[in-house]
C-alpha cells in the first residue's frame, strides 16, 4: 500500500482517529534546493540548530539496569507542573546516534513545549556508555526499551507513554509496541495499557533490505560513515573487554552487513546476519500493534525502500502511514514561510492545534502533533 501526502481511510466514528487523520493531510514541501534524496538526508543532519537551554538545564541522567551486567543511559526532562505525571515521550535514536543527536534534541524540545515529559534513551554503548555493558547493541533490542519505559512509569507514575523512534530506533519502537500488544509477560501488562501511541520516522522495518541499500550507488556514503563509527566503537569495546572482542577481522570488514555477520549477530545470540535481520525486523509484526501509530517515511528514502510498506496492510489497524514523495532518510527539511532568520531554531511557542508547529523539521512536528492527538480522550 502506498499513499502520497494524503489521508488514509479510517473509522469515521472515532473522534480521536479523525483528529489523528487530520495530521495526514499535512503536505510536505521540501526546502528549496533540497528535493534530492541525498541532499535532503545530509542537509537535515548538519543543519545548524539552536535549542533552548531548558533542555540541558532540566535534564536528569539515570543509569537503568536492562539486563544482568548491562545498563543504559536515560536522559530525562520532567515537566514541573501537574502534566508531568501524565504523559511521557520515550525517544530512541538511530544507528550510531545518541540522545544528543540533533533530531533527538529537536523532538525533545517540541515534546516539552507540547506538555510531555521526555526520556531520551541511549542504546547500549551509545552516548559514551561503552563501559556500562560488555555487549553491543542491535536493531532488535526492544526489551531494553520496554525495561526503561516500565522503570520510568513506575518511578514517576506516568499514565500515558508514547514511543518515538528514528531509523533503527524506529524499528525498535515498532517491535516493542507489537510485543507489548501480545502481553506475553504479566509484568508488562500495565505498560501495555499505558502505551498511548507509537511513532517511527524512516524506520528500518526490513533490516536486510535496508542494509543492502547501503551497498548501492551513492548510498555508499552512508555505509562509509556508519562503518567509521562502528569500527571506533568496536575498538573501544575491545580495549575494555579484550577477552570478548577480537579486532583481527575488523580491518577486512567493508560493509555494515559484514560487521553484523562478524560482530552484531554473534553478540546478540543469532546464527548469522540474516538470522538477526529476520528475527529483529518489525515489518512482519506491524499488524500486531494495537496502540495508535504513525510511520513517517519518504518515497525517495535512500536507505529504507518505500516498497517495504507495500507488504503490510496498514489500513485495517490503528497504524497510519505518511509517505510523501520527498524527504530522504530522516530528513524532511521543509519549506518555511515567514522569518527565515528563525529557520534554524526550534519553535518556542507551545502548540495548541494541528499545524501549529512551524519550524523546518517537518517529521518531528507531525510526530508531536500525533502524540498530542493520541493524548486526547476519544
């Protein structure tokens, strides 16, 4: 199923669905000169952004146990008023990102202004946390997300939880939402009931297909960038845990798939990279999700093929797909009317209605609007 900047069919009897579907009417207009998929992807990643001091001034850093011998860093911004006890956005970054990636900070500021407390989850070894675990991270670590969300729900008594993920993190949040819907563990049933929405931007729902895309044409620029970061991280891990990681094969590895075959898959207990991709891709699990959901992806994404979303019926459940023609991978740098001097900054006015968030980072705005809609009573 493929749509282009249009509203999907939904249950007309549901006011909350109708409100969420209004968000899908938003049309993405790429910023001038950035309609090209690669320019869009790269420009959004390096676009100068200034974030209000509230993000740094009010952050609390917590180390959360997610498995025996493994902790992750959760960066939490709590609202000081009564709203803080109700809504929490839990955000997950992409491959080799962190809680301080620009898109994570941008989303966090907008969420705070919209009345949500925010938890930015650093996946294992990310955000300078290599010493907190002897393991690596992978695209299927939904258990870590669930453990951290449950920890936060119990610690602060949040009533509604919203999962938001980008790229690899998008796959993780979708996988976690599907697993919570099945409620296999009694201890997670309260969290399942609290999950109010799940949103994913450019999610790598078919991991093998996305990894294969990195080997095509100009997409190799992303492969080179990822591999440079992965090599450095593996060297840091080997320095701390030499008995667990051998650097001998590292120099020969040229692709993310080879890295996954050699390191990621064995570390995660998988037989091979293909086994890892099959077990951890969220694509086949999207139909299990019961919470309202939004996927924002682009038809010209160089890493996540739009055709991936043809393979699942997103009309019959609560998931909605927003698939504009342009946007690149996690880009969505939009045309902005008004004062161009303010184009690189975060909107500093709390949003009150669909369409009221106006900075260039279009996907972040749609996500927050969707969470606002999902936080309203049906």
